[in-house]
C-alpha cells in the first residue's frame, strides 16, 4: 500500500500521511518547493537505493510519476 | 561520510525549533554564486544545539556582487556578525572553464591577476560597509582538463591557474583584518569531486554541492562561529587505559600494554602525537583516570613510546574516586570552566556518567574500534580559533610552570611570603599590532575574572586605540618560574574627563590568586590621578562565573552607588609590595 513511499513523502514534505494520494502534486502539497523536491529525491534515492535520470526528475508532476519511475528501477512501491 | 546527519534530519529539526533566548547570539549571512539551500537549516540547528541564538540571512541566488556593491542592500540592513561567501570556479572562469587554452599562458596570468583584483575590490567594498567578519572560499581545482594527461606539460596550465589564484588570494588576505580564507578546495578533496558534484543536480537546479555533503560544509562553517563567539574548548581531559595506551596497566602490566610503533600500539602512539601537537598550539591536557597512581605514573615517566610526557599534562588526577568529582577538581585546579573541557574516555559507561552529571563537559562518542581515535580527535571543530597567538604557543610551558608554583605554595605557609618569593613582575603594555590579537582573544575567552564580559574582535580594539576617548592596555606577567605572557587587559572610557569608566577589566584565570589585579588597578589609578580625574567607575555585569570581580572591587575600596562601583581618587591605593611594576 505504498506505505514506505508515502511515509518518506510525508516526512520530507511535513504533511500527514493520509493527506497524500497518487494524484498529489507540488501545487497540492504546500511544502513541495523545488528545493524540497531535491531533498525528497535524495531521500528516495537513499532509501530505495536507486538513481533517477535527469529525464525522470524533470518528468515528475505528481506522486504516481514517482511510482512509475521507481518501477523502472525495479522498485514496486505499491507493495 | 558516516558521522554527519542527513540534510532531511536538519530540515525536520529546523522546522521544530522553538524560539530561544540564549546568551550567545550570532547573525550569519550566507552569500554564494550557486544554490546553497539547506545550509541555513544546518547552521541553525547546529547553533541551537550549542545554545547559540542564530539569525541567518541567505543572499539572493548569485546576487553576491550586487549585494556587496550596493550599500543599501538587504545584506547590510541585516548587519551580520559573520559572512560566508562561496564563489564557484565556473563563475570565476566563465568560458575559460571549458577553453582555458584559447588564450596564451601570459594572458592566463593576466586573467588571474584581474580576477584577484576584482575579488579584492569586492572585499574592500564589503569592509567599508560592514563590520562583519568575512569568510571567503577559494576555488576547487577541477580534476578534468582539456589537455588530459598533457595538462602538466604546459606553462601556467588550467590547474596551475587556479592553484596560483588560490595562493595569491591567501597571501592577500593575510594582510587584512577580519577576512579569512575558507579552503573550499580542501573540502572538495576531503570528500572527492565525484561525491560533491553531481551533474544531474547541477543541470537541473544549479546544485553544486550534493545535498548529503551540505551538513559537512555546515559543520566546517560552524567552526568559524565557535571561534567568533569565543566558545572554543581550552582543555582535553584524558582517560589512560585503552585511551592513551592499549590495555589495562593494572592487569596487563608495564610490558603488557600496547603502545609503540607497531600494531596495535601504533594506534595510541599516533593519538598521543596528535594530542601533543594540539598541546603545542595551546590546548591544555590533563588526566582523569581510575588507576593506581604508581602504576600509571611509571608508564608516563618511563615507557619508551609515551609521546606525552609528565610535563605535557597541566594536571594529573589518578585515583579511585569517581570521574565526575575528579573532573570538578581538574576544573578548579586549572581555573577553567567545565564548559571549556573535552573528555576522552574509551568506556561508554564513564562517558554516559560524565554526560549525565556534567553536561557542560563535551564528551565525544568514541568508536569501539580504537583505530578511529585519531580521526575523532582531528574531526572535532571545538578547538577552532582564528589565530594562534604567541601565548597559545607558550601555554603548555606556562601550565607546567604553574605546577611548580603550586608545589612551592604547598611548602610555604604564609601567602604573602609565597607571593613575595615568586618575584612577580608586571609589564604594562600598550595595545599595538603585536598585542591586539591577544587582547581580543582574552576578551573573547575570559569568563571568571571579567568585569563586563564584553567580547571584542580585533577590529573593535583597533577602533578603541584610534579613539581619543578610549584607553586600552594589557599586562604581561613574569615570575621566577617563567613568563605567563599577556594575561590582563583593561579598556577605559575617558569620555568624561572627570570620571573614567572601566569598560573592560579582566585577568586570565592562569594568573589569578596573585593579586595581579591590584597591580593593574594601581597602575590605572596612577594614570587617572596624573590626568586629574576625580573618580573611576565600574559597572559590574554579573554572570554565572564572574563573582570574583565583586569581591575584588570591595577589596579595592570601590563603593557601590546605584548601578556602579565608584573609586574616589582622593583615596590612596597601594600596589601590593611583592609586585614589581614596569611600564613599556
């Protein structure tokens, strides 16, 4: 149930975990500034031991994009 | 890279910080040519953890030039105490970063000189508009070169250009007050260019320092904050078994402990060597060990591989008492606060006991792997100071002389006889380029015998010297055991010609208890009388530590009137007979 991914996002963005959905965007999460986006990226790369490409980073518009790219790196964040 | 916390830790901590009202306050400005988001959170958390209130100004992205040149800028309105300026190599070189060989070696030399003068002009502008300390970074030398392996074959090549710039910048800054070099190149070398710089983040957001490395950079910057506020530690207190040598002397015996040039004894030989070099630059060493005194002292005196000798320790407490009581005794004997002490002990139980009972003492966590001891010591920024003064270099000698004084005091029953037998000389000196660094250092570090605890940077002392309203002096103390160096400072405000005010009156703890303060006061009273002053006033600003001052003012016949202590100059004042005063 995406719990690991959601809990990382909740921690970095400082929002309650149940306020996050796959459709959450930088617009719907107030703390999601470009720099906090980096911090999130950094945290995800450390926690899931992956390295996103620049195209993947630019492509992220909402949480489901993150899931899709994690999947490309062999991480199924829906589990 | 395991010893720092992650940036997201600092982000979360910074968010949950409550407003505080600590005695130590600092305003920090961060300027840079690239994104340094996150650094302010790191510094804020580090300051709060050390009981420092911080206000941080982060300059606009790559706006440092405009902010420094424009004297109405937000930067100047912020009035920082300390400013960090980080400029990256791409910014300095422009297109030459890619094509350094598009111009001749002579043109490259001219280019370096031009860039240097641009930076120096920027520094001059900053100094004109701000009294802040300025910490400016040098440039990291990229590992790549368009010439590849032929890079070193050309005159004044790409790398040499940057090396030369760095060296010249360092030389130029040596002559400036309050401007210091931050060796960013060394920082990049320490972690490696590939760890610091990530092309993806650079392309996407002009991030030139990896997020995981920012806390380390913040830690290095924090060293300057410690030094600026005079919070540097003065003394390292050491356990013996498994700290200064491997094994337990009481069990393994003189020949069984590990100390030498081969493993595992070389771990401790190296650790002692680093301690010795810290002692040589003025950090006091002491021992706090549970042991039979005779067993332990035999190692210290006779072991062929002891780098640290008996004279290197200002105080040795080796007994079976608890280490907290021993620590208090060390603090008393050396006359330094517990908050000036760092304690090294291999035993986690002892460390926890110390932290719980004396949280003021800094007790670093040590790895159970003794080969990490030296690394832990070298990575500590608690000993940071802007300048190593002559007094720092003499300190360990001074403390070993002090041990001899204590021995003499034990054998003399009358205090006056003891003080008389010391042949104490007080040399009153003016504030000059030689003495100002030490005067400033004493105002920053002295806590116990300090009338107002006003902290002054060198720049401020220089302003006092130039002002006709202020009088600054210092005192060197010598006796038959040696030279204590400059250990007393006074700053007098003569604004009112009839009533001088003691702005600063302090004495290093090193020479307390010898009535030196009375000698200095008698000198001040003499010059005041010569200047037809009617009274001297002093505003005692109490702190947790400076109670001795009040006693002293009473003993000098100062009278308390409202907020001030007043000495009427029609009264007489005698210099203690055993002090010989000379004025330089």
